[in-house]
C-alpha cells in the first residue's frame, strides 16, 4: 500500500510502498478515506526536538482520519465490514488506575498512533477494537477526518460551564478556531480570541468569534470594554503554549475564573503564582480527549455546529508536500488529504 513515511531522523517525509498491516486478535483494519494534517505531523516533518525524542523512524505517521472497516481480527465482535469509522489515537493499557476509572486520557502507558506506532497516513491503518469509533453516515467525511483535533477542542472548551459566560481563547491555530465555534454553540455570551496571525484570526471570525484580536496591534482591555466585560473573563482556553499569552490571560481573568490549558510550550514558562492565588483561579491541564468527547462532537455537528470554515485546503495524498507547505505557510486552517 501507499503510505507517507518518516524515513529517517532528519527533516522531510516520503511516499513509500509498505506492507498492508494485518489485524491481530482484537484488532480492526481500516481502509482510510481521508486524513487531516495536524501540528504534530508538522513537527515530525520538521524533525524538531520533541520528534527526535518520541519518534523512531522509519514509521508511517498521521493520526487524524476517517475510513471504513476492511477486516476484523480474531475475536472482534459487534462490528462489521464496511462500517464508517474513525479511531481514538491514544491506545491505552486498560489496567492502570486512570484506565480503571474511565480517564484513559491520563493513562501513563499510552501508545500513540502515528507517533509510537504506524499511523493513518496510508491506505490502511490497524488499531484495537476498543479504539474504533463508529461514525454516522450523515456526518461529512471532510469534517470527520479531523475529529481527533475537534476532540481536543471539545475537551478543552467543555471542561467548564460556558452558558452565559465570557470566554478568552489565546491562540488561533486550528484547535483554537474550532473551540470558538464550540463555545458559541455551548452558550457562551462573548468569545474573544487572540493571536498575531491575521489569516487565522479571520478564520476565527468565520467561526463566530465576537472579537478576533491581533494582540500585537490592539489593546485587549479596550476590546473587553467594547464587548461589555466589567470584571474580566469567566473562562480561559489557553491554546498557544506561549508564556506571554498565558500571562496576559491570567491578568484579564475575573476573580474565581477558570482556565483550561491545552497549548504545549517549547520549554518552561514563568507564572505569577501570586496573581493566580490572589484571584482564586482554577487551572486545569488538558491532554487528548475523553472518550465521551467523540459522542459530543458528533452530536454537536448533527445539531448544527458548522466546522467547514476551518477547512482551507484539500489535496490528494500524492500531493502531500503541498499540504505541508500550506501548514508551514501559516495561512491555513485544516488541510485534508484524500486517499480514495
């Protein structure tokens, strides 16, 4: 089969012929229809420090996809050939404390598809039955192809109650832009997003942001005044991993506010603990998705949440280099690759 492979410990990717994986006991082989490029895939392409620590070439990369069941391994029940599916990319141990209490996103023994094992940028991918997610036929495949990322946004945005609340999102990457739509759908009063990338701020406006603020040019306090905020933001979603953005968020939260932290920084950042303590802020680290997020995002899309404005580029998988060029340009949202 064709697959996009990280061939060696150096920048770049390669389209190669590799063996079709064979599903073992309890595993499912999926025929991939569409995939989406994630920031993690870009890091692997660039071969940054994180990639060098986690990825062992040669390996098929990719973890955002939609497809159909092509083969069932021994012992698999309750599934049938041809069903439309996606897959939870974190394969967990099933026996640690967090797995036992349903918090698989915190499993300390996680193996990630497309990072620790062969991924979905291929004509076929193999995962355990427990990670297979059934996808309703009425959901658009272009959107489902990046449900992994939508799950990150869903987990982050819905960690705290949003009804009637004022929300600040720092970082207008694709997940931050997706979170704008989720926050509005979930009942937020005002959603403000900050970044310095005008292209992505415009995507956030298309997703319903009440204000999309270029923080290099605009004063956040003036924006807050125009939006009718008197005490500060109720909920913060930190999507940038930028220390300056996080510090600004802490500074404009109301006393008793709540912050979900998804963005990973390039290294340690300085935090004003006195401000956090004095304001009585709640900080929650977010990693991956809860399994129930898969159901919630499907139901939100079925209920009218339109995520199509986030899709800015579509390519055949043989043109994957153009897709990664779009991601590198900073002038893209989600980039979808067609494998059919």
